[in-house]
């Protein structure tokens, strides 16, 4: 329903509304402000930081180099901020966000602890009408959803979760006050990247730890280290070149990427290269060969190499075998990094519960019941930690009503899977933009470089519209369909779709399945974005301002 004209007349018309205060939201706020646009920004959390505001769980740490996982648009920020570790922990990441927001004076544009409940396009007046959970209404020419690919956590669909009388924590909404594990019987459900970080942190502290494993993950040594003043000084001198190198790498980062095909070298050399990557740590192994996400036989040999490493570390053969991932390609699930995950299972009070052999029957008042048929057992607990992931990629935009020009919601448009143009725009939703949206590279490349690319592209569209007296813009249906066909075609060549992950929506019951990520690498994605501009924006449909007024 179109809002009443009398109420609307009392509301000032903003240029841009930005939702989110992570990397995309903060850069969008800065960029649009520097363009002289009027802005209002909203963030559900109590401060800046995006997903890191919520991800305060024990052991939370970024799995990209900190010098890479940082803004490149501000020379002042680059030169004045100094990272202390190669892989920054959550507290340092929050200090970084605080520094950026303070240095660039961005908080004044935000309403924190504020959720957007509804965003509706007013076709007659060519503007977005945004309503918050408290009933406040704002209007703007443009709406930018910088909500990120991982911002809507989900609970597991397990009977009895609300019955548990002990301490219940969700990794994605961790309390701000300290949590004690000493002397307690603790269970962690979930062994993805988050679960792995929690297990290795909580294991040595807990009285007893039960790891409830549904699907084992491939995880490699992080090998973190402190950054010396000499090294950080070098980095600061060379940031421009480093940023350019990152923008031109397949993953949008500084990790070396080889053009070497797996079977182009002799077996003994392959083994040596894999061993070297394992010792160097981080995601070096992913960049050691060029075809690991396309050649199944090469992928399986790398997977077997990692399984062998698990067997070398974990002393109990049965536990080691249960921890070895099988049935899906390595790197098809999010690659994980750890500092002592497998070593944690050598502690006498840490127990792996293989849910493929003993599935969860229910959560009880005292703990969790596992088993099948008549052979069940109850594991008594003092604390249960849920590390069960997110409604990835699409969850943020389907968690509330976003209504386009035909009265269609994003939920309705995406009922059969995410469908967008460049991961940036949606046909039928004029002047609505996304950063790191589904059908772009999103989770497959450095989110900071993607965010900066996306915001710059969005800003270019807005500039073009202002220079040509245009009121609204959306992609044509043909352009959106063509982009989706390219995304689907490229996805079929990748092994990423062969694992049941949040990449394909497999972790959410009833969600449409399919890999809706651009898998062609960040440089090619940037080329697509640039070509749209060079072709005179001919993939987009514009409405002149005078037509919108007459309507």
C-alpha cells in the first residue's frame, strides 16, 4: 500500500538509506557522504563491526591476513592503523572498526540497535519508504542493503531445544560478558569454521567437552604470528601496490595463486608442494594448484593428503577416522584454519560424538540424547554451544519485507533461488542496491575488496543518474536473466556445488538449492562491472525524473 500523502509530506526526502555497519555499510556511508548526498544509516547491532559485532565467541578470528582484510579507500586509515597479528582476533577487528568509524566520523549517520522491518518502493513518487521496528518511517531515493552474506544466524531443527535448563549460547549472538567453562560439561554443536575455533579454545578450559559433529570439515593450520614494526612499515609504504595486486587476484586477496595444474608435475613434486603449503599454513594449499575446484581426481588427492595429516595428529584411530571428511571435495565447503583443533582431541576430557553414527534424538532438560532405535544415551551437560551457521547469502534480504514496484517481495522473487544482476541489483526493485549480494562473488573472494568495488559501482550509477536527471533505475529482465545464465553455467564447472553447504542453501530446511555465486574470480567479475559502464549502462532501464513526477 502506498503511504498516505499527508504523512509523507512531513518526512524529508533523503538521498540514500544504508542498512548495515560492516565493511560495505561503512564504506557506503563514507562514499555517499563525500559525494554530498544526504544519508541515513541503520544497524541492528549496538555499534559498527557488522558480523564481528555479534561474533564474540571464544577463539573468533579472521581467516584472511589482517593487512588484506582492511579498507583500501582511505590512505589516512591505512597509515594510522597498525595490525598486531597476521590473522587478527575479534577484539582487534572491533578496535579497527572503532578506529575507522571514529577517524572518519561515521557513527553520526547511524541509528544503532535499529532493525529495518519493511522497505517498500513507492512507484508514484520514485522513492523507498523504510520502516523500522519501532515504527519510524524514512524516505529516500536509493536504498543500499549492505547486510553482508552472513548476518542471519539459524538454530538447528532439533526437538527440545527450548527445554534445556543449562547455559545455552549461540556463536552468532555471543554475550558481551565473559563466559566460564571451568569444571563444566560443555557440548559444541557444529564443526564448521566457527565450531572449530570454539572447540580449540574451550577444550583446554572445560571440565569435559563433547563435540557434536554432523559433517567433518577440512581444516588446515593457520600458523598465525605477530607482525613486527619493520614488516608493518614496509606494508604501509607499499599499500597501493598491494591493493592493486589484491584486486587483480582471483580471490581478491594477497594469497599466491598458481597457474600450475595438479597433474602437470610429477607425484613426488606434488607431494613436496603440498607439504610446503601445509607448513606455511593459511590458505596456501588452495593456491598451490590452479585446478583443485575443477579436477575431481586432483581434488581427491589433496583431500587424502589432508586426511593423512589428521591421522598423524589424532592419537585415537577411531576418532581420527571420524574426523576425516569424506563424500565431498576439499574446499567445496568453506576452507577452515585452526591452531590446535586436531590436537584438542588428544585431551582425555574431550570426546567426539559422531552424529552420523549416533544422531541427536532430542535436547533434554539435562543435556542431549543421541543414538537410534533403542540404543540411545543421554549426555548430561552444563552448557550447550550452537555453532550451526547462518541463512547465508540471501537470509538478510528475506528476513524482512522488501517490496518492489509490482508489489512483489524479495522473498517471492527468490522463492526458487536467488536471482539478481551482478549481485548488485534486482529487476522489479528500482533504486535498490546490494553489496556482496548473492550471484556475485560474495563468499568466494575478499569481502572488503568486493565491498569497495560494489560501492564504487553503485556510486557511479547514482552519479550518472544525477547528471542525466534520471529518477529510477533497475536492470532489464534480459540482462538479469543473462547474468544468471552465466552464473549457472560457470557453477556447473565447479566442484563447489558438490557439497551440502550454506553456499548452496543446504543448511536451511525448505530453502531453494543451488550454487548462486559467481565462480569466475574477482578480476573477471570486476571486468563485468566495468563493461556495464563502458557500454553506457545499456543493461539498465532508467526512468527520467519528469516522467516519474507526471506519474
